[in-house]
C-alpha cells in the first residue's frame, strides 16, 4: 500500500508516517506549503499535491486544521481512501464544504482512542452488562500546549476544546452506541496570552439515552509535566464502574539531565499503530464504512461547534443533528 | 477554673456515622465535655454512649432538660436539622449542625434569623478548611505557586451510602444526594480559594433512582477565577477518596488522597483484619476536633466561627442550584450573596421594628 501524506504540520504527522512504515505500508511522499515545516520534514520527499495523488493508493491528511477540508476533498475526489486528522474541519463553514464535496465512503477519521486495548475491553464489558445501565462519565484529555499554529485561530479554528474534546466525545459515543445532543462549555485563556485561542476548556455533554459526561480538554499540563498529557475516563453504571487510563503503564524516570520527572511508557498496546493498521486494511478492502466513519468524525466536530456556541452564549447548546 | 476556660458541655444528637466521628473527636477535645448522646435509633445511641463513656439520653427533651448541656451537636439526617436546631435554640442552647445545614434554603434562613435574634452560637460543620491538604493548597495558591489559576477540578467519591440503617441518603428530599451532601465541601473550596460563583451548571443522576447510587458533575463560574469543575460520586466501589487539581499560568498543583496514607495496615489472608488493629486516638491534627475547638471558643467569647451560618447558606444555595440546574437543564444564575443577606437583614429589622 503506497501512502502519501498531505500536510505535515499536525503534531501527529510524523508518528502516523512512522506507523505506516512499521505496518507494512510504503511512504511515497508528502506535501507541505510552509517553508520551515518543509525544512523540518525528513521522512519522505516533498512533492506537489497532484503528483502525490497520482502516486499514492491511500492518503493521510495531517496538515493544519485550516488545510484539512481542502486536502480531504482533493484526496477523495481522486478516489483515494483517506485518513483525516481530527477535527475533520476548522469551523462551521469548512464543515459545510466537507459535507458538500468530500466522498464520505472514502474517509476514515484519525480518532485513535477507540483503538486502545483498554477502550476495546470497556466496550465489550459494557455490552456484556458489566456496569449495568450506563449512567454518567467523567473524562480528561489534558495536554501540554502543542505549540505553533495550534495557538492561532487562523490555522486551528480554536484551541483546547477544538484539539481534544473529539477524542473522548467520540470514544464515549463508540463505547455506548450513543449520540450527543447538547453541550455546555466553559473556556479560558490564561496560560498562553500570545495565542488567540482558549488554552483551557471543560465541556458537559448530554446523550440521546439520558447519559451525561464531562470532558476536561485543557492544555493545562505545564512544560514540566512528565509527559504530553493524559487520556483518562471513568464510567459509572447501575452495576459497576469502569476506569480507563491507557497511559497508566509507565515507568517514572528521575533524570538530572532533564531536570524533571519523565514517564517512560512500557505498554505494547499502541493505539496509533492499531488505528493505522485498521486504515491500511480499510484502504485494501474498501468496505462501505471505514472503522472511524465520516459521519462519526462530523458528529465529533458538531459537538465541538456546539461547545463553542455554548462558550459564546453562556448556556447549553444543541448539537446539530444530521 | 475560670468560666471562659471551662469545657463546653456538649450533647451529640444522632449516633450514626457523623455522630460517632464527632463523639470520638469530642472525647479527645479539652475544650468540650461530652455529656451524652441521643439518637432516634436507640441501639446505635446506646453503643455510642458505651464506646465514648458518656450518658445515653432517652429523649431530646431529656437532653435539653439537662443543665450540663450547653450546646448540642446535630448529626442527624439533613432534613431534620432545622427542627432540632430550632428546638435547641428555643431552649437556650448553642447549636452545631452537621453540613449541609438544612435541606432547603428557607430552613437555613430561618435558622439564621433565630440565631441572630437569640445571640446563641450556631456553627455548621463546614470542616474542609480544617484539613491540612486543603490548607496547603490554599497556601500554595496564595504564594502564587501556579501563577494565575486557569482551571480547577475538585471532587470526592465513595460507595453508594449504605451506612445509615434507614438509608435516608437515598431520599433526595432528605439528603439532596451526592451534589448537596458531598459536593458542598468542594463548593466550600471554590469559595474559599477563588471567591463567590455567579453561575452554576450541573448534571446529576440523583440518589433516589438506583438505590443510592449518584453521580454529579458541576461547573461553577467565578468572576476573575478559573473554570471550576466539581465531580461527586456515590458510585465508587473502592471507597472514599478526594482529589483536587489547580492549573495555572506557571504550573499545576495536584492532590489525590488515594495512596497517600502515612500509616496503613492489612492483616494477612490467614488473619481476621477486623479485630487486630486498635483504632487510632484522634490527634492534634484531627480536623473535626479542631472544628470543635473553634465552636467551643466561639461560645466562650473567642473568634467568630469560620463555618458560621452565613458561610453555610452561601455554600448550600450553590449545592441546591446544582439540583435546580439539572432539573432545568440550564445554567442557574446566583444572586450576589451580600444582596441576599441585605434582604434578610432588612426583613429582620422590619419584624423587630413591628414588635417594638
């Protein structure tokens, strides 16, 4: 499977490319407009988009949020299975264009959390009735500020809510076979005053079933934090409680050269690799829906748009139903 | 002995979980003298009296007939606090009421009026500020250790409440569920650290639907403060834990009670763990004991109580707003607290003027 990368400026781009190489795919090139990013990219040669769409059997879209829809539309118009970084669109206008112009059947959305072994185990357990009727959940997807364009509205479309809410909102929908109906969110920008997006955000979500959950998606981990952040989820039901912490498996490294505590992960469960393997299989087999469907990615973005509407109005806001 | 130094004669009303906690603390506290206990559950009260070597009263009347009893500590189901406190104050006794002070705001305002008119001390068990971990967080915030706070998370969890024989916690009209009964501590922290919230949004399961299981998530808006998110669980099979995290412009401060025991004991599988370990004596740092000392000193003319009725009302109305927000599925705005009290004081002055 020959894989091309459209845009390299998402923090995940390099990791996705590495996974492709490790999972039996062949990297056949990348596109990048930004001069600094072109200089920094060493994994493949850089070519123009039309040429790459000719060369590749499948595409990974990993540029800025603002570039995403244009790249996804180009890749699916060329008939190529496409793994699109999240969120699928930078804002409501971009999302409208995506819905108009992209081929949904070719899109898989890069939401790796559901590929973690702990999440898969949770879904099986919930389906088997281990927690009875699910009632409520609380999750955190904290991060350090990713830096660069993530702090600029023009490139990112939003800050911490935009960057991180989708991972756990999608994971909850997938775990429960449920959809989100309303969002209430608060946001603040205190930590990185030079940005023009929020760096902290907490959202409370209502689901169709009556289930509710909150997600703290803040870029609140300081530079001195031992790792980039966390993914953590607690679900309670009438019969039990599940707690999910895919990053719990780590050593503590006290290194004088780093002058801070560091986490050294030791899990052999790599959710990103599992997601890339699923994408390569999707690209080969071409089933009617991808493992993380276009509709699911759009729903995740609709949740974020409702969260931003709530930040503006100060009240809970409905999630668009499509 | 000078009267100002004489221990305050105390009766504990309610011999359940919190009554027992207070009795143990009172037994070790030099500022109070535990005269006796009374509870609706006579067996429970008898056992507590025996454990602490105090008297078991046979009725609330008998408690209030006893001249040694200067103050009552009320640790009964929340919805009964107001009546028991009113009776005590009518009998000229100081009162200390477990938190939440009452089940409704109206009842709390009534207690405030009666306490003010009587001049008696009315304390409320807002004990959280006596816990050293939360004082350490306060000190760190005051030093500016995390810079300007941006987002703060507070929570506590335990199993579904099964310790009260009549399971009153499972009745929302008696307990208010986990939001009112437990998260009121975290409301205290938000107010203590950052100031008065102006808005509340919350989602709550409610303890009356699934045999006491409850789960509450609340977001409080504090002007010029961080985003404040609270989580309370009566659905945690592991047992009690509490946690706090404040993230700011210069760092983050993180606390979780799990795994932070200075002393721990477990019996080997071959031995019975129930009998082996003597209970610890309440120490100098016992938060409940220190709270009792402040109550006793307020009675003897010392400093005003940190957990007074005004503070209690300020926290109760926020906890109740969580339930209201959940019912309405909307944000609940909070009236400025000083306006609420100004209205109350004006009403009191009118009544007093009418009487005069």
